C-alpha cells in the first residue's frame, strides 16, 4: 500500500482539466508544432489561438512547405511540473498566406490528450496504454 502511494506521488497528481480550452489556459498559448518533410520531422515554436474547433497560428516557411505535402500535424506542450502531463493535440493543417505577408495555418482538430508515461489507470479514457486522458473541445 505504501509503495502504491509513493508511486502515485512520484507520478504526479491527476490533471483536473477536461477541455482543450482549459488545457491551453493552463499550459499557455506557446506550443511546439511538429510537421514532416521529405528529409524528416520539423519542429517550430508557435503561438496558438483556439477558435471554433480549430487552432490558428503563424508559421514559418519550412512548416508551411511541409503542410502542403503532409498536412497531419501535432502540437506539443511539455509537462509543467515533474511527473506531470504533456498536452498533445493532433490535427490537419492548411497553410494560408495573409495580406500582411505572414503565413498562417488553421489546424482542424482530430484528437487532444493529456499524456504521461506509466500504466493506464482504470479511470483513463485515453486511446493508448499509458496514462492518457482525452480532452473535449
């Protein structure tokens, strides 16, 4: 019994967040955008805005080029404390050049989860075998 309590304490508390809006409010608007190019993955830092079931953000030239050929992307926020959950959002992106000269993207959401290593708890509704919890939007 003591071992389970210590393991639970080491892993961190269960995140009370249930929606993507709550999660972005907690983690902040700065995230890592992961895209894929012919020569491998590309990671860039973006500032996101959640709007009507999609995420909007400004992107660089490499990310915009990658989205044209591989529109499936992920956004990643690292845990805010040791043993905490990371926020992962998957979606399909479309790049758009704006009149200001900045390239933006709209990411239509397909899945968003809080995720951390460890066995899947009994109360988890996540899609994987780890401690994964779905978020609604």
